[in-house]
C-alpha cells in the first residue's frame, strides 16, 4: 500500500481488505465504494480477469484505492472461494483491518469462518458489514447474533468481539449504521473505516531504512513482472539499490526501476512512496 501523494501534501492512509464467503457481495460493495468516490466509472468492476467474469467469482486479490474526506483508503478485494485461501492469507498480512461481509439471509458460511479465523489470528479487528438486508428472507438481527457467536467460537479477544456493524445493500450502494437510519449512499461505511481503522503512515516510520513486503504480483507488458508491496518503514524511489531476501534467507541485490501507486483501479507512476 502506497502513501498517496496528491498535490503538495501527504494524505493520511487506511489499509483494509474485504473478506467474505463467495457471493456475499464484497466485490459489489468495493465497486460501489469506488464509484461513489469517483475512483471508477459505472460498469467497471474489480473482477476484470476473463476467468473471473466467466465464473462470476473473485479468484485473484485486487488492489484499488479511493479518496474520502482527504484520506486515501487502500482496498484489497480478496477471493471468497475456499480454493483460494492462500491468496486471502497472504493479503491479510499486509493490511490493518478487514471488512467482513456477511449475507443477511444466509448468515455466516464455511468461508466466512476461514477468513475470519485468519483475521483474528493476525490480531485484526474486523468491521462487520451485514449485506443484502433487502432480501425477502433477510434477518439482520439473527445474522448479527450468529456472527458474534462465530467470533467467540474462534477465540476472539474482547476488543475483537466488540466489532462495529454496518448494514448495507451493496447493489444499490447504500449503507447505514442503524437499520432505522435513512441513507442514500455508502458514506456510513466510509465513516466507519475512518473511525475504526488506524492510520497507516507516520513520520517516524518514514525516517527509517526501507523495509517492505510484497504480497501480490502484477504484470506490465513493457516492464514485466511487478511487486505489489506494503511499505512498513522508510521510502522508495526509482534508482534505489535494494536487497531482496529470497525464501532461503539469502539476499540478492536489485534496483528499483519504477514506482507506482493505485488511484482507483489504475496504477499511476509516482516519484516516491513512503511508509
């Protein structure tokens, strides 16, 4: 996740992932968040891979960002299918909180348990989004009780079990903090992210030597393979000499050719990125 350099100042950053059982609506919510904040146009989706469009599910983790109230929110949309669990686990190590999306009619499902367990084990404090509250058999109160029961069953701490709840209709781009609230967009969900997810950047971390962790790969027709990384300390810029630690622990030397950050779903070239 990159620091968002826009104009003359460094924006505050929030790094989150969206996790859920398959077809509970996390990609729909992500797409709606991007559209509301002007990061993407109508009809553009996080599921851009041809195999994903064919199967109707997310297979690969996707990165995007949006700007809300002068804050850059980096979002990773994770696969919701059990076959891609390793993809989910790798992403969860790079972010600071998760939106756990649960269908208000179906309630927690097997993959809900898997992704939540991984999140809790890593010490993350989820924001629970009870989605599809407009379905005929939706029961948000029952779903809320089932989610709390699952948290406790998986050994959540008191702080983790005291999770904020947002109710949503993802396909209509609506969220609310209480079921009786009036709402016309997803601002209540965005406000919950700013309220409950700690800022990722700090001047103390930026002053340290570079330390970053790749958690995903991208490909460019001209540049070849690219690493998508979370910068934990220091800063990075084109021309820098770096050391990459291989799986066996041995280091190899390399050089940074280009640096990009995410704006919406697009990669935008940057002069520098910081912790």
